[in-house]
C-alpha cells in the first residue's frame, strides 16, 4: 500500500458516522448488510447514509452488491488488512506478532454466503448510546 492509499483510507474513516458504519460492516462479516438495515441500526437518514457510504466507497473500504432492489454493503477486508499491515509493518522492528497484534482473517468476498443480514449482532457503541 502506498502512503496516498493509506491516507485515503484513513480519511474515509475520519468521521464518527463513517467509522460507525465501517465497524458495523466489519461486524456483519463478508455477507454484508443492506443500506436500509445500516440506516435503521445507526438511526441515519437515507441522504446522510448515502453521503457517508459514498465516502467509504471512494476510500476503497466498502463494496456494494445489488440484491434485488437493495444494495448490500460489506467491508473490504483485504483493504482493511492491507491498511493494518501498512500501519504496523515496522512495528517491533518488522515483527508485529512480537507486539501481540491479533490476526484478522475473515472469509474472502468470493466465499460470501447467500444469506444476508446480521441477526443476533449488537449495534456499535454509538448506536447503543441513544
């Protein structure tokens, strides 16, 4: 990952609402979650949600897939791993495991299950505070 790519990704996460959306998508896993469900879970108006999802897509952090009339969004886990690797590549003299950094290896996008939604998952902290 180049420095400019890292800056773009970090810029995409630099707003509280976008960070909440991204965390919700990470929680949902590779199956993703519909835009309507994201709006409901985070109590966001459709225009506000669309604005923030657009920023996240531009930053390369989320993918969208049409499912009938809905758009299903999912975190781009490869981009997330690449960003984390970029941020930690020199950690502990190039050995991030020595610092106790956890590995995150969710299923790839190609292995997405057909079932959509995140039943049983808790909302992000920001949504629970309301």
